């Protein structure tokens, strides 16, 4: 029997992977996105602020000399391949194909998240919240969240589309606080739902421990992040090859090779819109 895979089957597999990828991706919606990038780098423009000056009658105006700079994202190429013989037309099992699609999509989604985390971590930001805020060697608490909010407020960061990315342990720590879990302070009944989605202006995202790196833990200190997101946000993601799949029969392996691939890079555009929040984990 000849080994072949119909175009319809390839298209169906590609659609399944994309569907899973869109559902599993966490951070892409929280940053500034540029797709269809040509080349190995992409520059995100950044414009500084100006100061108005008094008008003096019949004199030349004084330009504000607003600074125009760029933040450059360097694109990296990634694959998520796996050999499998499940596409043999006489042995196709629909559920197995779906599972493989989910695995490939998850690998790509986590890698894209890590590109964004690494870009935020690489930013030279002076906006930091110590693990000592709210008590010596403490976990995530309302004092740390209020400090992060104040740091962004003090830099005139817009109040909307502020995101907080924390580890699962930080979520556990915050659920032990009174304010986020009380209906007197927060309309979300966190202890009932087991979830905290928003508080003091932040939309929360919670991340597990990941083999790609995830949120850094060093000497019991976990680094969490808050940033301004959206189309004019402080972090950018440039995509050259948006995630797609290919399926090829490899005769030497007597197997099909399913591969997810994409090319992307991330960069912090404005460090004044990013806060590092340290939490203590015993």
C-alpha cells in the first residue's frame, strides 16, 4: 500500500493545531503585535514626551525636540516536530490526531510566551517591587500590588490594559490575603471561585512551572511581572512566520513527520511600563 496523506487531511490537521494554539496561547493578546515581518529584525517606534512652553508675542516658537527612538526585536526560528505513523490512511484515529495537534500547539504556544517573558526580563527597568514589601520575605500580597500600581501611575502609564503575570504559587499566596478575597473589597469572590482575575487595576494571568523557563526562581525569590499591554503597550511581539504546520512522509522512518513552525521575536519597547515584582517562596 502506498503511503500518502490527502490535502484535505493535511488541512484538517493544520486547522486543529491552529485552533488548539489559539486557545492555549497566553501572552500574545497582552502585547503589541506586528505580523508579516520581513527580515530578521523589526523595529518598534517609541516617541518621547514634550513640554509646552509659554508663548511670547511675535517671537519664534521653540520646538519641543521630542525624542524618536526604536526598540528592536530579533526574530528566532522554532520547530515543534514529531514523528508518527497515525496518518497511515488505513489506521487514522481521529482522537490521536487531535492529541498530536494539541501537543504541537502547546509547545509552540509556550515557546511564544517564553519569548515575551525573556524580553520583559531583559529590560533594564528601575521599576521594581522587593520581596520585603508588605513584610520581610513575603509572598504576593496587596502591598506589593499597590506598589506596582503606584510605580505605573507615577510614570503616567494608562490605567487600562495593565497585566500581571504571576506564578501559581503567587496565586496561592494572594488567595490568603483578605482584600482580594473579600466581597467588601473585591467583587470577585476569589475563595469561592478559586480564581483571581482582576484587582487594583491589573488583569491577572497565572503561569505554572514550565520546562521552557517560565518565571525565574533564584534563591527562593520568584520574579513576577506587571506591564502595560495592548496595541500601544510597553512590550512588542514581531512575527515573521505566523504559526503553521507541515506534514511529510519520511520513507527512512516509515513515518509521517508532523511539524509546527514559526519565527518571532519580542522586545520591551518602554521599560517605564514594566514592573518586576519579587515574591518569596519558602
